[in-house]
C-alpha cells in the first residue's frame, strides 16, 4: 500500500489530512501541558494543606503531638508532603520527556511537510505548464488546418471561374500551398509537444508524485508512531512514581497502626496527674446535738477549740479543704448532704500557690504553683534544657580552645589574644548555667523526696540553693495554708529541710583547716553572697586549699580564718607541684 499509487489524485486531501495530524499532535501537547499544570497545582495545594496542619513551633499545639494519634497524624502530613513531591516529579518528567520533545518535533514536522508539499506543487505546476503548451500547440494546429482548407477551397473556386485572370488563380494557388505548409508545420509541432507532454505526464504520475506522496506517508506514519510513544511515556511517568506513592501510603498505614490507645491514656495521666491523694470520707454531722458540730478530722481549728470529733468509718485523713467550704458562723444553716455532695463533685481543688496566679501573679521559678507530679515534670524538663545549653556552651568553648591552639601554633592565621574575651564570656555562661542547673536539681530532689547526701560538692551548692529558694519556699508555704487555717502534709518536708541545715553548718564548722597546696590570683571580682562562697577582689592573692574537682569551683583561704569557694574561671591557680609555670583553669 502506497499513497503514491493509491492516492495519486488526492493531493489536496493529503494536504488537509497532514495538517489535521499536526493539529492533533499540538492538541495532545496542550493536553499534557494542562496535565502538568494540574499536577503542580495539586502538589502545591497538598503542600499547603500539609503545612497548614503542621504544629506551630514553641506552641501548646506542638506539645499535643506527644500522643501516638497526633504523631500518626503528623506522619500522615509528612507523607502527604512526600506524596505531593511525587506529583511534582510527574509534572517535571512529563514536561521534559513529552512536552519539550513534542514541541521540537512539531516544528520539524511542519518544516518537512512544507518542503514535501512545495515539491508536489512544483511538479504540479510543471505538468500544468506542459499541458498549457500542448493545448496552445493543438489550437494552433487546428487553426492552421482550417485556414489551409479555406485557402484550398478558394483556389479551386478561382480555378473553376472563367472570368478570373490567370494571375489571380496563380496567386490563390500559392496562398493555398502556404497555408497547407503551415498546417503541416503545426501538425509536426503539435505532435512533438504531445509526445513531450505524455512523457512528462507519465513521469509526473509514476515518478514525481509517488515519490513525494511516499515521503508524506512516511512523515505521517512517523507522527503517528511518535504520538503513540508519547502516550506510553505518559503512562510510564505515572507508573514510575507508583512505588514511591505506595510507600507514602504504606507510611500512612504504618503510622495508623502505631497508634497505641493505652500509651495515650498513660500520657494523659502523666500530663494531668496532680499527685494529691483522694479526699477522705465526709464526717457524719449529728444534728441531734444542737451546739456540737462534727468537723473534718484533718481540721486544726476544731482541735484548737477542743470540740469532740465524731468518726464513722473514716478510712484516711484526706485533704478536704480544696473541696469543702468552712462554715464561718455557727448560726449558719447547714446545707443538705445532697447539696454538699454536689458541691464536692463539681468543685475544683485549690492547689497551693494557685491563688497567687488568680490574683495575676507571676509563675514562681520553682513551679511551686503546680501539683507535685506536674511540678516534678516541669523541673525535670528545665534541668534537661539547662543540660543541653551547658553542652552547647561546652562545645563552643572547646571549639574556641582548639582555634586558640591553632593560632598559637600558626600565628599568621590569627591573634590568639583576640579569642580570650570570647572564651571568658563562654566560660562565665557555663558557670551561670551550671549554677542554674544545680538550683533546679535541688528543687527536683526536694519534690522527689530524695535530698542529696551532704558531700563536698553539695556543700558548695547548698549555699546557692538555700539563698535562692528560701523566699520561694516561704511564699509557697504560706499559700499551702488551707481556707480553714490548716496546713497540708507538705510542711513536713519543709521542716525536715530546715532541720538539716543547722546540722550541715555544724559539720562544716567542725572541720580542721586544710593545708595550702598553692596560691591563686583573682582575675575578676566575685561577690560571694551565698553560704560556702567567699568574696574576692580583682588582683587579690589568696591561698589554694583544694583545687577544682571538675565541678567548676576552687576552695581558697584568706588570712587563715576566711575560706570558701570561688568559680575556677575567676582565678589563676599556681600549684606548688608545678613551680616552673602557672596553670590556668578556664
């Protein structure tokens, strides 16, 4: 099957058909472009959707994502972000592998089609020119033949007429001969042109047109193959991302399967557990004795007034004051027991230090306004954060120290002295953070009921802790007072702490003076305002009786009667065992 032999007379229709084929290809290109735009728009919307529901940093919403269900939702959002990325990949691959190639191919196709049909029109114009020459030669031959016939008939007429002169007859005879010769010449010319036209026409229909149409057929078939390959690529681009999209969906399923309702329930307990004991049984109030009213067995006011307590099956001495209001007047009418029970079920516990918050106060530094369990979690979180900050500052200090060593070995790279100020600043930050961490660790130990043993390091910290927490402990102790004048059992921990402090001081005073192991020079002024520390002035020289044990403190003495601890970074220590040079602890 060949267009050159089958469609030799359909030049115009082939021209229209090939143009239609190019239009179809351009329509497909437009379709793919719109698909890529849809994919990009869809991916953008998915990303915006995922971003919209992402938890905001440093917000309460971020804390809620500790639950497994919220973590699964967060994983779903992340997977959807990756899912959107695959749609962007689809768009990019379709653009690069289909759209760009087809646009370039269409331009080449148009140029090839134009060239082929230009050759066809040129051949067509040539055969039309030959045809016109043939027609012109034919008409001339026909005209000459008719004129020759008329000239011959005129000669015969003149020759038959006896009245015509011999000269006129001869002239007619010559004219007939001339016309006859012209007819013969036209006949020969017409015959030659006809042969030539037939040759041109045969070449046109059997050589030129089949060759041109064959090229057009091949061009059209290549276009059809190319659009088919593009459709396969279109499907392959989608198929290539299916495994990754499947992984995204598997990730969502895995995140859903990781949801643990029991774990979430436990997290709720850890988040809201107050640490208080449930209230005890409500005492029976005997209305048969008008002037004697039973009160709760944990009320101190009743014992002070010497009123008898009536107990009916009391199981524990719970704190009822956060739930039950005290009757201020003995003449006040008692509420029915059902009303008291409803009040007990609907009222909220008045936790110590909450009243100061209701008055618009600031949250205490030791989180004493929180219930015991929540306070422990807050303190533990604060200690962890401070330890991270200490580690960060320590890494920075080590980096500066290494850089200083490099500068010392290679002075051309920088001045080592330029790092001293920064190194001192970082060291001071570390000391401040350590003091802060020790303070919160002491509060944490108090909450957990495990006061640390009084070691040498604890002695250094005790002064800092006592001075910084005394005011907070006093304020919270006042707020622990119940509405009816009673105190909670937390007073026992405070009393225990206050009792331990004098014993600690006696133990410290009874120690024998330690011998000096070297001297030190104060680099900065230090105000020793806490117990166990000593104040020094910049440039002052003192005796060293105990070097830094790794906690950042050095024990020094002044005039054989004053001694205490100072930060190691504030002094330059000269030990006797290293008489050749000084060693600085920073």
